[in-house]
C-alpha cells in the first residue's frame, strides 16, 4: 500500500469509497448535502484547495482524505474514508500521518476536525492517532447529530 497525491481522474473511485464509508449517515433525514459533497465533481474541486491524498493498493484506490489550509497556521481535515475491505490494517493511520507531515511542511501548527458523536469507530481512530477532544457543537449537520471537535497541535 502506498500514499500519493490525488490526481485528476481519481475522483470517481474516491467518491465511491466515501459513499460506502458514510452509508450510516445517509440513512438519517436531511443528509443529502453530504451526498453532494462526496460527488466526483466536488472531490475534484476541493483538490484545488489544500491537500488531497489517496491510499493505493495494487493500483486500486482504497482511501481518500482532504484538508483545507487556512492563512493562520491551521488546517481542517474535512474528509477521511477507507474502503470497508481495507480497514483495520493501518491504512487510515498512514494516510492521516502523511497528511500531517505535508501539513507541517506547509507551516500548519494545528489540524482539527469534526466527527459525529455516534461515529465511535472514528472517534477511537482519532484518539489513537493523537487527537484530543476540544468541544461539541449540537445539531450542526443534522438535527440530533452533534459534532465533536477534535484537534492535534504539532
Ligand atoms: C475511521 C477510519 C478512517 C479508520 O480507518 P482504518 O484504516 O481502519 O484505520 P486504522 O487501521 O489505522 O485503525 C486505527 C485504529 O482506529 C480504531 N478503529 C478503526 N476502525 C474501528 C472500528 N470499526 N471499531 C473500533 N475501532 C476502530 C482502532 O483503534 C484501530 O486500531 P485497530 O484496528 O488496531 O483496532 C475508517 O474506519 C473509515 O473510513 N470509517 C468511515 C468513514 C469515517 O467515519 N471517517 C471519519 C469521519 S470524521
């Protein structure tokens, strides 16, 4: 498995991974906005701002992540998703680690993210990767879905 920069043409595979990864969210009422955000067109668009990376296994994309970089030394991890069949092998941690390295090289002091309170696997994943909880924003992306703010200070 290797990590490389997102390239034009990767967006369809990345979109398919994200749509599978967040299937639980799409069952909630009002979740259509996320389908749009995970469309191939949006993924190709966000790659023009910040850092987009993919994890590749035998020429197949198995993971995707993106972070937007601010002008004040912080970056926001907007998305990370690993293909269900490729999880629990350290792929997510490697992808996140490479994103952190590239952020640091660009002067980022702090990487932060939001994770839905019921997404316990992802909360544990971030905790194991050195992220701490900073707060909670209630009913943010959907009524009844509360976003936990987590961050890592380099
Ligand atoms: C969260 C995610 C990116 C982790 O990817 P991954 O490749 O499995 O990550 P790693 O193999 O590096 O896992 C590191 C640790 O995270 C935690 N973890 C990951 N998935 C877990 C799960 N389903 N249940 C419990 N802990 C889990 C564990 O501590 C795991 O260590 P372990 O595999 O030794 O138990 C992946 O599960 C995913 O794509 N989830 C769906 C999308 C998502 O929720 N993204 C984050 C939204 S904010």
